[in-house]
C-alpha cells in the first residue's frame, strides 16, 4: 500500500485497496452479497453490515477512491446527491449559515434552497470568481460549497485562496469535483476539507451505475459515514462492484476524454456556425490560466454556443448520428444536452442569458470515441443546423 501511494493514478485505479492475494485466489475482487457478517463472540470489533458501508466491496472501493484523491478516507453512497446531502449535514446544524457558489448543480441548489431552510439553515449564493464573495460570510457561516469545473460554462476555481478565506472565518469547504474526476483535479491538495463526486459520471464511467463519494480526513469522512448509517442511502454491493470495475479504467478514459475535449474545442473554435466555445483548455476561456495551474487535464466537457441560437440547436441535436441527446455526463459515449431543457430549465430565458447560457447553448460530454468521428458527426449536424438558418433568412427576405 505504501508503494501504491507513490504510484501513478493508472496503477492506483487498478490496484489501490486490494488485500494480499495468494495462489488460487480470484484476480477479480468478488461481489459479496451477504447483508450481514459473523461477529466476534466477545462483541469486539466493528459490526459489519451492508448499510453501514463497511462490507468488503465498499471497503475496497473506498480505499481506492481515497488513494486517487490523496485522502485519508472516503465513503461511497447511493448517489451523488446522497453524498452531497450527507456531507452538508455532517457539517451544519440548525441556525448555521452556508455560502455556496452560484454555479452549482441543480440538485444541490434544491437541497440548499428547499430542504435546509426547513431545518433552520440558510444559504447565500455567490460568484466565487468575484473578490466580493467573502461579503456573504456571517458570524454563523459554517460551510462553503464550491463546484469546479462548473456546469455548463466550465468555470475553474483557484481553490487554495478560497479555502484559506473559508478557514480564516471558521468555515469548512466542500467541493463538488464531479466534472474533473480525481485524475484531472484533487481539491484536497488545495486545502479543501471534503471533496464530493457524483460517481455516476466519470468515476463509474459507463452510464450504468448511480453512486456518490465523499473523501477527506478520516475524522470528516467518519462524520459523513455516521450520517450514512442513520439516513440509510447505502450503495448496493452489485453497484459498488460495477463502480470498482469502471474505476479500473478511469485514468485511461480520462486521457481520452481530455484529448477529445481539446480536439473538439479547437475544431469548434474554427467554425463560423459556432459563436462561442467554452472549454478551459482554450486560451479564450476566462479561467484558462487558473486551469493550467490547478488541473492535470482540461476534461471532456465542452460548451458550444451555436450562432443560429435556439432554432439551430434544435436542428443540430436532431441531426446527430454518433452523439446521443441525453442528460448526464462522464460516460464512454458522447452525450449532448441543452441546458435550457435540462440543468437550467427552471430559469427564465432572461436569467439564463444573464448567467451566460443563451438559447443555442449545447453542452457536450465527450465520450471515448475517436475524435475524428465525433467531429465528423458535429460537422454534418452543424451543416444541417445552418441549412435551416439560410433557409429561414431567404424565407424572411
Ligand atoms: C450528476 C451530478 C450530481 C448528482 O449526482 P447523482 O449521482 O445524479 O446523484 C452532482 N453534481 C454534479 C456536478 C453532477 O454532475
């Protein structure tokens, strides 16, 4: 294990957390379905139980996740939202205040805006890229929540100074690092207290598992684990096993996601039918300099603003042959979504536009297909989108 902690992410993704193996032991970690486990007769030692998240499949995948994040410990639960909810309630109590990034996942926004007020916990949303965000702190602020890269503009936060500000004011910082995966970013290295992932996305990587993870110090993760035992969002051992299987190729997949991101973003920037490309690997992105410093890869998420607006986007998504129109992200297949119908459907078009998401915005989660095939697919879909634009222009003449 000591050696593994010095090894690279690809080796960790395959081996971290494995116990010693001998002759005739299975190479692949088996699924243990037993809900309960034999106890010590004198009551010593932990009680093992699937809901407690301490059964063999959980223990292995948690050790692997901790190794990938550079964390002391990690806990895996039934969804990304379960991970975020438990992390939040492990830190705040009635009467506390939360500061959270404005550019936050819709489910987390719902938790903060709709659920926590019922327990006497208020949240102030801020733009963490603007220096005045610290004005939102109150004497009872106990928690700061960041998300990086953000959805769908891929804003990248320089976490170290932000975490320092939070700590100076006695607050704990949680970062949703789903879009980066531990291969592209490790927020704990930048002073963050807890890192959260929707493991449904890159960690599992095949769009066939719903899971979530929280990693950090042993003490903070145990506080989350204690809540998980009581609130009960345990991950089924089959799903844990699928997550472990998916994670073996995490570093390999991220290499391709990163390469496809750069290839598609660079191609898109040359297209007259695309007004603007949002990708932290492009010099034109507002956070490019930060991204170069804090990320080990720019990722597979790209935002495209079609020049023809909402109508062009409607034609573009219908013309796609390789990419699939579906929400979610981080899988091996390229998925496209329009934030106006998915993550930002709850906002008015005006409010969306004020947040930089005009109609015609297409969010792309690049899979691991060949970049040339994805680009060819987008090229023909863009042509179909623009034929419509010309047609409309002449019809209006
Ligand atoms: C999907 C997602 C979540 C929620 O994860 P689930 O596994 O769907 O519960 C949280 N944050 C981000 C950034 C996500 O993309």
